């Protein structure tokens, strides 16, 4: 008996978003995760034939171990070998797959609350593309319903294989080997660990590069730290901890592919500003970024070519691949801070291999290195950029379809100016690359977009001061909440 993945998606509510398949943890039953994995294996056999080996890892959510066992069952039942890499960052398992030329899976819901989870698929060369997703969705896979009980859980879930430490070790060595053991000597860094899966790895890397490192705020319960919509308590935490003499506080989101780094006063940097600085420090020639990112990128004049894409790493990767046809040094980043490296980098006879998936470690290390070598504070480095400030937040529990309908209403310019005109003026330009982006005659930007990962309506804004961006975002969200569809 077979079932199509399209039918499985409709039945379960677990669907593809911008970073793999995600849904409520209760909806991600063993059966759903097992069949998704079987579909991915079938897709790999057809599209990326090679070793019949699958490596997988997971984050620290309470539902992750169960889902990993369901994945392992599907891999074994498909006649493939499983490599279990443990609880390591998303970019670490992706790197291992690229180096070994095998597909990999990361079980993670990233920054979203722990009542949800997800499965992120990587083919042997990196993240799956939207084309891969489409091909997987069109597949039908065989199913043996006798494997599952009435709750769609495996009757006999297998134990996970013995932990293979190699993927974690290679990820750590990647940075230690390239930057060297004295790269960050003299710096004092606090690592806000919370429940990030890479909390200990980040500590090891920074310490291995010579910094004095102190762990902070470790949590044994999952905390949904979102690097794009920073919680008030996380902002307050950094401002308080920086008083202990740290040069910076650093952290990541749940699966440790998105960074957080503070300046010397404990203020978290916006991810799209961090991306500009990191790319500039690395000497990148051409950059691909989502349409929502800060326009200080263009205004900085630091890059030969810039491509704006839809929001989501698969689209950024497509943009980088196009740029790589023309330039030898290409990278990308997202507003959440995740940094993607399309090209190998070489320095002092050493090579940092390309890693075309979101990574938190590289931009953190590069910024700290810039502080050490320039002897400037992070705020000084920020001051070298044009004064453009972005802010984003979201309306939670806002169904995706309702969000689409509301965004569609704002394509009527008269309606949009009726709602937002008193805030920012008249609309002089619009962009529908992803969601609805409005530029006003004041120079301010309001960008609306339903989330691809959760029932949320995202609101991104840009202004000439941090205070104005914060105010604009808050007031725009209040107006959106009052809108009726």
C-alpha cells in the first residue's frame, strides 16, 4: 500500500516551510516522520545516487529523541546505514554530509516553541532546494501500517545507533584549523547558552581560539530564542551580563545556525547588519540576501554585486549559485544572522571550505576577530556603516492563510496609505518579491509577510535610527492587529 506525501501533508498538517518540514510535535507522529524520511531516501536514490548512508542529528527539544528513532527506523527499513551524530548544530551535520557526500537530516524546530518541531533535509551537496521539495511532495511511498499503533507511534521503536563523534569534531576543527589558537587571545566573551544545541561547541571553539570564555544562562528546559524577534528578557540578560567585563556576549538560536552577538554595552546586533560586517571582513565580492535585509548593504559600497531574493535559505543559495558563475568570492546571509559561504576562502596557506547553509559560528568569530585586530569596539565597527536600522517582530497565533489575505489587502495602495500614512507618509515604491514591501517618501520601509514556518505574521521595518525603527515596528504591529479582513 502506498501514500503520497501530498496526502500525508494534508492529513497531518506537517508541511514544508522555508527550512524543511515543520508542524506541531503531536502532529509529527512516528508514522509521519517515518514516511517523510522514506520519501527523502527515495528522492535521494533517484536524484543523488551514491552511498546508501544517512547521517542525522537533532536539537534539544523534548520531542527530538523520539523523532530521531522514527527516522532511524525508516533508514534501516530502506536498507540504508544510519550514522547518528548526536545533538549538534544544523551546520555541523550539513558539513559532515557535504564532506562525505551523503544525505543528512537535522531534527529541529529552530527558534519556534517546543510544542513544535521539524525535519531539515540536506542532500550530499547541501540543503535541499525548492525543486527537491517539489519532487519529494510528488512522491508516493510504501507504508506498512502494522508498524504503528492507534496513535501512529511505532510499536517497536529501535534504539539509536552508537554516537559517532566525527561530525562534531570536524565542525570544531573547521574553525580552529583555519583561524588558529591565538586568533581571539585577549578577548573576554560570555556565551549565553540557554538551550541552544551548539552551546558547548561554541564555548569550545571560542576557547580554542584563545579567548577567555564564560558560560552563562544554561537551561535544561527549551527556550525559543529567536534572533530576528529578540525577547525582552534576552535583551535584558545581555545588558546585565556585559557589566561583568566581557567584550561581547554571544549566543545562537535552538539549532545553532543563527547567531547573536552583542556590542560592548550588551546590545544585540541585528543579523542583517552583522552579515554586512562579516562579509566585508572576509573580503567577499558578491552577496545574496533576502529582500527583507537592511539596505545599508547597498549603501555601504563594499560589494561588487548584490542579489535580493525571496526569504528563506533555499532562495539565498540559488542566488549565491548564480553569483558564483561570475565571482570567485561569494556569500549570503539572512536577516536572522545566519551566514552562508558559497566559496572556499584562503588565507596564510589555509583554506576554509565553502558551507552553503546557515551557520552561526563564522560571523561570531569574524566579528570578534575584527575587534581584536582593529582594537575597536563592535559599536565602532557598526558606526562605519550607513545609518540604516531594521527591526522585526510578529503577530503570534496568526494563521498563514489569514496573513496572506491581510497582506493582499495592502497591495491596494490607497488602503495601505490609509493604515500606515500617518506613520511614514506616502508610498513611493513597492516590492512583492516575498510578501509586500512598502517604501515611503520618508525613506522608511514596512514589509509584511506571513511566516513560512509558523502561524505568525511577520513585520519588518527600516528607518534612519534605532529608536525610530523600534517605534515604527511597534506602531505598525498595533495597526495590523486592529485590521479586519
